[in-house]
C-alpha cells in the first residue's frame, strides 16, 4: 500500500490538463475494480449457496457484498471529488454514473434483504438470487463508458492502456495493493460471520 | 489540492472506521462464544456425569 501511495503522489508524473487532481484516479479506479471483483465474489457465493444450501456461502456472499458496497461508496465519493473541479459539478446523470448508482442500490438492497432474512432460508435464497442478478449490472457499467457517450475517460482499450508509463505503474501498484487489502478484509469479515454462526448454533443448543 | 486531500482522507477514514468496527465486533463475538461454549460444556457435563466428551454443535449445516 505504501508503494501504491508513493506511486500515486511521487512516481506518477503530473497530468498536463487536470494537474494534481488527476491523482485521485490512482485510488478511484482500483477501488472501482476491487468493488466489481467483490460483487462478482458475492454473486459466485450466491450461486454456491443455491447449489449447496450451506450457510457458509451465505456468509461469504454477505461479506463480499458488504466490502464491495463500502468500496463502491468510496468510488462515488472520490468520483464526485474529482468531477467537481474537472467537470464543474459533483454529479451528472451520465450513463456510467447512473448504471454505477444502480449497482450500488442493488447491493445495498441485497444487504438489507439478507439482514432481514434472519433464519428464513427462503429469504436467504431470494437474497442470493438478488446478488446473482445484480451482477448483470457490472458489465453494463463497463460498457456504458464505451458505447453510451459517457463523460468518464476510457483508459483501457484493446490497442493501448492510454497512460504514460509512470502513470500505468502507479495504477498497477494501486490495483495490486487494493486487491490484497480486499483479500485481507474479506477474510476478516468471513471470520466474523462464521463466529456469528457459531454463536447462533450455541444459542440454539442451549434453548 | 483540497479535493485531492479530501478524496484520500475520506478513503482512509472510512477504511479505518470499518476495520475498527470489524475488530470490535469480532472481539465481542469471541467473548460471547467462549462464555456460551463454557456454559454449554458445563451443562452437558452435568447431564453426563461419566465425563463423556461433549461434541461441539455443527456450524454451517444446511438450513
């Protein structure tokens, strides 16, 4: 993470048009990427839960979605802090921003559903389906930047990365650092969920 | 520079709050599980005076 911060603030050269404000990009894009991975993880756990009915998968799904939602919230905040000086507005109803907001709402809804499910397996299954269907929005966010005249810059194309080498390395360091942090966080959150299951099992045994 | 500062500050404050919350919840749950496990163990021993081993409850069985 220190390497990622060094890359963002020192190693990456200053962008000509936007200036230092462009450095937000080195935290904004990795957070968005890891958020997508987290939602994919939640959808995959939802599939496994529907296949096996094991509560562990429900815990994995909720853990991944919770961290994904945290990262997605930070993506929206950092995006707004970038947009204000660059576009002159905190928010605009751009196709990519709208599809991303829908994604945020879907997974916020998933977490509310799952919290309300309690011990009801039918509601837990419904929440798992919600997580799987919600993931369909991820490619829509990605594609909207390319095909729907979105304002966000398209960095990665099939032909090039679209960044100077120092910027590309700073971005890569950020992607690696935030991905590793996601692994650490999701493991800690899953452990917490398993403890909750263990506590519930003990309470049920006592009753 | 103000926007840049706040972007990174918000990210790190949010992460710190989340990790702190996780660690607090984790410590509280561990304590509760230990207390309940001890009580369940004591109750099971009272029901089995021969001292037969007590099998812990299964975790994560299908609902």
